[in-house]
């Protein structure tokens, strides 16, 4: 597929698919839960399709329209054969929700995974962020264009650190702007952690190059109200919202109405579990929390992570259950 054909045909079909599924929030803002992947207690820690479908149904039945399988699913560490299995399963769900699988973070791995994901019916692929590996803005831009062309669908970019697009921050932001302008990138998950999310010069610089309608707050409920109110971002991703989808949607809807007091009240319900995720590791805590809340049996964690100690699970359980019960209230 040539670049011209990619831009002319694929992006049009993506838009049509998204419109046919509906579910856009007032003002176009959206919620993007990022669930863990359940695994069996066998020698290979095989994907547990039954429990993964149980968790997926739980989210969709409560109004979720978009699901991202990325960091919390530990796609970073999946074998290609297992990734193929994941894509085949996710492809069976695209009539029920818009699915965004992750690829990467390395160029070679992303290219291999993009070729696999091309067989599915996905609106976009989320490219996991590069961190300590050798890279620069121009090289990343060239590689991302090739990954999108291999996948046949546009990309979503994940900014977790200011250096994700190389040591030259301005060059990196310029590259991101060009990728969005050329429609190789259709969305950005912005997840740079700040002590005060209202004070973020790097995000301001990004929004000079990319319209806020293309940028999603990517750190869960903690900064979501500030990001939606002050920066007008187009929704947010959520880990803990996997446990409380209705409550997370309530936060989003309140922001869209301009009722920030109600949004803040909803946000507060997530903080006890979010505090534990920040302390002991976001993917590991969420993996256990989904099981401890009684939503799905998530099974063992995938290496390079290890299971959390019993004492920590004893602290996670009441926080997970409290959030689950607030969601049901």
C-alpha cells in the first residue's frame, strides 16, 4: 500500500467505523480504559480468554466504547506468537467496541506486530514509548511512518517522558506535529507526570503544534479534571476505571458539562487505589485489584513483573472493593 493510498482509503474507513459504533461523548471527549490481561496458572501462563472476555463484557455493559490493550496488559513483554493470539481474540470484539492494541516500543518489534495487527479491524495502534534506547526525532518520525504503512492504519502516540522523542525536545515536538498533520498519527496519549498538572510547559508546547482534540490525558483520574478543564484535552485513559467504568464515565461527563465539582467528587473515589498503584507499580496493582474486586480472575503476572506480597494484597483488596461498590451505587 502506498502512502497516498493509505491516507486516502484507510483513514476514511477508520472514520466510518468509528461513526458506525457511535458512543462519542458531548464535545467529542472519550474514555479509554486500559485493562490487564488475565492469564492461566499453567506452565506458560497462557492467555485466559474466558476471563479476559468476562472483564471485557463487564466494561462494555457499563457503557465503555473504547478499550486499549497496552501497558497494563504488559504488551511490552509479550512473545510474537502470543501477540498473534491476542490480536485474533481482539479482532473478534471489534463489533462491540473500538479496540486499540499496542505495538513496540522498539522499531523491529513494532514492525513485526504491525504486520500481525494489520489483519484485525482496529481504528489505530498505540505505539509504546521509547525510553533509554538510542533514538532521535527524525529517526523516530521515519520509523513511525513505516510502522503505520505496515499496519495500514494510523497510529496513536504515547508520550510518557519529555525525552520520548529524543533529547532535542523541540525537534521531537516538531516531529509529532508533522505526524499529526500528515494523519500518520491520529491521537496522542499524554502521560508526563507532574507534581502540579496545571503547570506543564511541555504540554503547552505540544498544544501549539497539535490541536487539543487529538490529545488524551494518559495518567488516569488523578490529573484528568485539570487536563480536561484547563487544557481542553479530548478525554482520558484509565486503569482504575476498569474496575469502576460508570464512575469514570461520570467524571468525564461532568467535565463535559462544566460541572467540575461533580467531576472532582468522582475523581476522589479513585485516589485510594491510584495511590497504591503509584506506590507499588500501576500494572501489577491493577492486575491484582481486578481479581480482588471479584470482576475476573486475572491469574499470574507475566515476567518481568512478580506477584505482590500478601501484605500488599491485603491493602489493595479493600481499596478495590470500595471502588467497585461505589461504581455500583
